[in-house]
C-alpha cells in the first residue's frame, strides 16, 4: 500500500497537479484578501451614506421648525424645485421625488 501511495504522489508531482493546487491555493488566498478589502470599502461607504442621511434629516428638522413661523408659498416652492431639477430629471416638471420631499417638508400635498 505504501508503494502505491508513494507512486501516486510521484505521479501527481510529475503531472504538475500539486503545483496547480498550490497556485489555486494562492489565488484563493488573494481572492479572500480582495473580498475582505471590498467589504471594508462597502462598510466605509455605508458609514458615509449614514452620515449624509443624518445631516439631511437634521436640516429637514431645522427647516420644519423654521417653517412653523415663516410660511412658504407652495407654488413658489414647486416652481423652484422644477427649475432646479428639470435638467437632471428629464421631466419638464422636475424631479417628482424632490417635489414630494419638498412638499412633505412644508406640509402640503401636490395633486
């Protein structure tokens, strides 16, 4: 049995199989490192997005409080949003999302 096992290993070595396994192990190790790096970057981006979201929500809260004592004409706001977002939204009425968020901040609903 030991001769068979020894011969088998020699055949594997002679065929380059063990070298291929070593190369595969190296490639898998590098892939593992790359995936770990991608995960680290994704976590950093998530932290950045959460920070941006927190800032936006804080600004919305400040605006909401300010708007309790200073009214805004909903149609003027709608026109401003339309003018500022028409170009990048490919919609002559501007971005519907920005329109909805702006309306929500001032407490109105556009029909």
